[in-house]
């Protein structure tokens, strides 16, 4: 009987190691497994994106090495502005005003806005139009458990958070949202909107400070 039982356990697919399981039944947690799969897909998507971005940047500027082409300032407007401002301060010192002033703090707030927006879009299951260069995997459902209470709460918080940030941006000025959409979301070098972007950044920063104080 022991030998037969041993032979029986050898059959079928091998037992997956290092994955979360449902207490009691021992089955793999569907939501946890889906998150593992999604993280692997995102890692592959990021590698493909960086390879494409590196190639494109070197096509525009052949003098760039592969290492330099991978740096954020050669592909991201806000990272480039931050690098340019840092270089300006090193050349001219702290006292000379920089008309294109864009600090590390400004860049971090922009990244926070981008992250909040992406979480909101994920919560409402929004997707971009698919194209031939979209390597994000097949469309449709992602396999996550639709009855996951924790997920429902996270998505509700994400939606509420973006509503608050969006309201702060809209209240910052008539061109605040346009600046955020063009520069942060679409990565366009809209230099003339940098002042409006700063107003939006300041509004979101104040919102964050008030939330922490509360």
C-alpha cells in the first residue's frame, strides 16, 4: 500500500513550491497566483519596453551609449528636467534663479500622481487601445478573484484617492490638468506648461500634507 501510495503521488503535475495556499484545503490561492503571474508579465513587459526605448533613443542620438540610453533623463521629460535643473545649480549656484526649475521633489510628486492614476485605472478595469507594440499580454479577465474583499477595499481607496488628486489639480488653475496629462501621462516636453504643472504639483503636495496631518 505504501509503494502504491508513493507511486500515486508521483503522477500528475509537480507540486508548485513557494506559492500562497488557502488554509485548510491547501489549494493555491487564485488571487495570489494571479498576482505572481502578473508580476512576471510586468517584468517581461518592462524589459521589452526598455529594449525598445533604448533602441529608439540611440536612433535619435547615435552618440548615446547603451548605458546612457537606459537612463531615465533620456526618455522621461520630468527626469530630464530634474537633471537639467541639477546641472544648472551646479554651474550657477543656489542664488541664480532657474526659469526651468524642476526639483527632485517635483519629480516625486509627478510620479505619485502617475501611480495614483494607474491604480485608479486598474480599479475601474480601464485599458488602452491595443497596438502591435503592446506586449502586456492577452486581453480579458486577469484571473483575480472577483469576490476578494481586500481587493474591493483597495480599489475603492484607489478610486477615492484619484478623485481627491484630480480635484486638487483642477482647482490649481485652468491649465493644471492639461499640463499633467501632456507632461506626466503622455511624456510630452510641453515646456510652456511647466508653470501650470508646478501649480498642480503644489496643490497635490498640499493635499498630501493635509491627509498626513489628519
